[in-house]
C-alpha cells in the first residue's frame, strides 16, 4: 500500500476521502474526534502544495434523488466550519458532490488550499449495490482530481463509490490515519501479548456475534456488558425484565457460549444490574443480582459488583480491545459501568485499543484524556470487521496497485 509521501502532490488536485461522520445535535457537533483525526493528512498534503478536495459522508440521508436528500440533509456545513477552525483557515463547501459546484470548487483551489464537497451520500449512487451505478458517480468524482488519498478509516468496510470505486480510477495512496489504524489492528490480530482481553458492549449481539466467534480463536477472555449482555443472560435462562433483548439471537448466543467453553475462552457476564423503571435520565433505579432481575424493570447499567468483577478481569491484561459502552453512559446516573471499564483500561500499561464512535465519545464525555488509552480508533464497524478477518473493501482498493 502506498503512502502519501509516494505521491507527487504539489500543484495537483488530490481527492481525499475522509470519515467526517460526527455525531450531531441538530447542527451542533457533539464529538469532533473524527474531524481532528483527519487533520494530519490534510495538513501534510497541503504543506506539500496539494490542492486538497475533501470528500466525506454524514449520517444516512433519505430520499430517492440528490435534490430530496440535499433538502433533507444533513449537510456537511457544520463540519466545514469546524474543519476550518482546526486548520486555521476557512474551508469552502461546494453545494453539490460531483456536479458544477464541485468542479468550480476544484478549479478554484490554489496550491495548499483545502475545500470540502457536500455530503457524498446526497448522491444515492454512493451506496448503490449496483456496480454500474456506483461507477458512474465514481467517474464524476475522479474527474475532479488527479490523485486519490483514502483516509476515511471508519468507512473502509463500506463498498461505496467514494471508498471502493474511485481508487480504482486514480493513482492513490493511504492517508496517515488509515496507516495508523491498520498498524494497530495488525498488532491485535498478529501476535497480541497475552492475556488478550476483549470488552464488548453496545446494543445488539446480532451485530457482533460474528466477531465474537472469530475472537474465540484469538482472545483469552471476553467481557460482555451493556445492551448485548441481556441476550447472553437470557440464553442462560435468566429473567431480564424489559431490558434490551434480541430473542431471535438466543440460539446463536448459546452456540457461542458452548464454543467458548470448548476453546477454554473465559466469557465474563454481569453479575448485578442497575434496573430502572423506564428509559430516562431521571428514572428510579435499584441494583439487582443478574439471576434475580425483576420482570418490570429495565437494566440501564452494570451494578457495583459487576464493575469490580470487570475491573478484576482486566487487571492482568497485556492487550485490550474495547468496543461499545456497557451502560447508558449518556445519562449520568447510568454511566458508572462504562466509567469503571474506561478507568480499569486506562490503568493498564499494555496495548489498549478503544474502538468505535460510541466508545470514543463515551470516554471523552466521561473526561478521560485520549492519552489514557494506547489508541482510540475512529472506526467501530471497520475495526470489528478487520478483527473478524473480513476483507475491508476500501482497504483492498487502496492496497491494489495503481
Ligand atoms: C460510521 O459511522 O460507522 C462510519 O462513518 C460509517 O458510517 P455508516 O455506518 O453509516 O456506513
Ligand atoms: Mg457506525
């Protein structure tokens, strides 16, 4: 895979695919981590005289055509503003993706300038399953530039036009963020120092059972908390009340538990839960043992004994990968479990990796400095699919010669 230093970028328009998919509250950016993570490559290219044309997606716009999607949003305008602040100069935004405004923006860039194209998902073709449909958009995007740099790590698992097809049309390289992320994931997959402990949280086992199955061959211990844990507890025959439950996954979870036992991989589940009367920041709540949870409550966090258990099961780890909060950390009353996991991991000297937008947002919201962890990945889905051993389409495209 080529690096940006392998490209002659001076005076050329470089189409830079970044992942600027940040959480928004209306038009306010609530965590700018992905924008900050994209700055080094942009700065490095601009410093060498490239004309940097940034392409990115935001959210999942709805509508059958460009006009409907552009009207409904979300627009990248707040992102252009924040990127400009971080770069210390305004970043003009084209109001289309690969149309006349994009062409005008590309033509207006001087050496070292940075511009941003509007949300690439305003073009329905971006995410099309049809190769020819994507190819048409890819052709229009490629026509804007001479070179392509892929730096949107968080979207590399998507077979999308700007991620997968454009690098096939232009000489290309991987950006510094992609290189850094892949280097860390390689360490986790190739020869992790042991014990290697994985903490998985987040809502749905269905999203993560495949990665759990493949981690049973690699990790020594799996700690499962948060929304996912209730389906595991249910699979063991426990009442979980009104907690999140994927009934149709209980059979698969049982298979995973049996396989873990055969492989002697320890699976650690919560032993007590914080049961609330409803899903709300100010809901009444009490602590219950995981094997005596009331039918009319909903678990929103891990209990105090579980926090101690999880911390103890992390204490000897030499390598840790953590994906997914273990409670509803957005509500301060239910953030203790996620805080305990973050705290335990932050005290470890080994390689610690926090993966995914939600977990990254959680540790920042709980006021842990980024430096408390070895690496905070900008990609949840992308890092999980990498660990699962899947080929990431965007990475394969960057690795292919051109
Ligand atoms: C992400 O947020 O996980 C990436 O930006 C990819 O976005 P997507 O899940 O909407 O494809
Ligand atoms: Mg995602």
